C-alpha cells in the first residue's frame, strides 16, 4: 500500500488497483503536489467541510466518477451536485470492494463553503491489508485512544500546525494515544499561521518511543 502525500491534509492511498483520495484541497493550495485536473480517484473521503479539506471534491468526482464518502449533511449537499455520495455518520462504516472506512469523532468545527454545518470526523481506513487513521482537523482529545480498538493502526496522519488544530506538542501526546506504528504529520507549513518544525516533532515522538515519524514533502510517498 502506498501513501502519497499531496500537501496540507490531502493524501492518496493506492493498493495497486484502487486509488483513494482524502481531503483533496488542491486548487488554491500553495503546497499541492498535483493539479485537480490530473489526480485520479476511485473513492474520495472527507474529514469535514472546511474549504481546505472539501477542496476540489466535486470537480474530481464529476470527472472521475469517484464516490464521495462524508458525514451525512455534507454527503447530502454533494449529492445535490450530481456526486454519488456515501452518507455515513460518526461511528458508521462503509464497506467497499477494496476495504472499509469508519467515521470517528474529531474535536473541531465544520461548515462547507456552501454553508452546510456538520460535525467533523476522523477516518479509519482499511485498504490493502493496512489500517490508516486520518484524524482530520482536531484538538488533542482523549477519544483518539479509541481508534486502536479496531486493530493495530499502521499509519496515522496527524495535524501538527496549531492555530486551527492541535500543535506539534499536543500531537506528540496524540501519537502516544493513537499508538500507530508510523505517524505522518500533516496540516502544517501550508500558510504562515500553521508553520511549525516537523523535524522537532519527529524527534520528540521518536525519542519518546511512541512511533516512527515519516515527514513527507508534498509529492513524496510512504510505502506501508
Ligand atoms: Ni478545518
Ligand atoms: Mn483544515
């Protein structure tokens, strides 16, 4: 399974047959590794409705025919735009031919550019025999501990940029609580307000023995 970091909070997972696109904020993202017109997807997964996550979902889904899985209220908005939307809510799981995606709580806010208010979510994804936890935008909160109930987490994508989410210091504790083998820091460095030191985060997490940290530049791939 390959995890291709696309910049900000966006990532692409591929198991050789299937391409899953998470939070495809590409247009207007100064760190985007790919243009919205060039990205492939069989399925798009959204953590929440903020523009730096919902991004180019609609145009990519319309071009590729990808389904879009999001929390109920966002899925309803997207379905009205001709997208095949999967409307899970928190705690719910959708099973695909290639794996499954469970929506877990996140501690943040969520409104789409179209005005749809909902809860935010994290995504627990099983693909290619691996378990990936994209925690979405969130503050540090103790329910991050719950995701490992479903089995060992291979990779967790964790925001470290602060201001809109937890910062790199709280994210060290998140790495401890999530208990993933590998942590990929996301949601930093895109804009001045979320600049931070990803290498210092890596050193803190690895010296504590909580996880390995893979600091990926936009466009880089982690093979799991
Ligand atoms: Ni957000
Ligand atoms: Mn965000």
